[in-house]
């Protein structure tokens, strides 16, 4: 299996892991655990990678050069009649999209294929906070004189982004649920491996019954935790 190197710093990965456990994990009560306990087996044993997301990332990799060439050609045609203010906005938006896209796609590939929550969460954040606003600006601001070709290519690119955001959200929910269950199973395994006299009996006030334990840490494995997942 190939080794992927993450461009996300270690401290940022820890923060994304904590946010992922808070936002995308399903915080279930005791009643909902009883009703959905039968669904936990396939989640733990199955793959959490999202096939539609992977297909969207693959086609996006081939779409982006076509989109970029069309955007540059249209920008060259219409940048001179605009005021310097709009010229700066158009050029800055194109540079921002171009500089972020390679990192965004790489994070999506790594996060989805290797089931890494921090990388996939960073991909989701970049898609929502960086790419979507710029594409919507290109597509909706009539003061920039939107050409027919721009409407077509920006519309297709916007559909890809929206589909990727939705698929990445579903993939993150599945991954966080799987890692949360693995974390709890590891805790149970550690308890059962202790001698009977030292075994910790969980009670309603036990840290195992609260999300995150006594120190309110993320239930997901943080970067550096020794958690081996076998499929």
C-alpha cells in the first residue's frame, strides 16, 4: 500500500481530529444505542472510504485543467474593460482557486483512501470556505460581465464542488462513527485483559459512558495514538 504524506501540520491535525469527533460523530444516547447496536458490526468491519467521493475526485482532477484554461481565456478577454477593483478581484480569485485546488484534491485522496479524519476534514473545510465562495462570485456577480462559456464551466465546477461537499460529509460521519466504535472496543479489550482484581467495572458514572472520557479528550484516535485497524 502506498505511503501518503500529509501536508497538514501535526497541531492542526489534532485540532481537526477533535473538531471531527465533535461535529461529525453521532452522539447517541442509551436508547438509540439499543436500537442501532445491530448496525455497529458492519461499520467496524467494513471500509469507510466513500466510492462516490473518490469518483468525483478522479473526474475533478481531469476537469480542473479544462476549467482553468477556460477561466484564463475568459479573464484575458474581459479583464481590461473592468475597473481596477474588479480586475484585482478576478485575478485574485483565479490565483486563489488554482493554488488551493492541488492541495484540496490531495487531502481528499489521502483522507478518503486511508480513512484519515483530519485530512478529509481539511478537504471539506477548504471546499466550503475557499472554493465555493470564489466560484459563486464568478458565477453570480453580474458586474463582472459573465460570458456564456463562463456560465457553463463555472456551473459544472460548482456542481462538482457541491457533490464533493455532500459526499465528504457522509464519509466523515462514517469514519468518525467507525473510529469511535474502535476506540470503545479497544477500551473494553484493555479492561478485559487485566487481572480480575484490577478490572475496572463501568458504571453509569464511568468515563466509558461519557463521550471523551474523564479528561474530555476526543474519542477519535489523535495523531500519534497507536491504533491499528485491520480489515
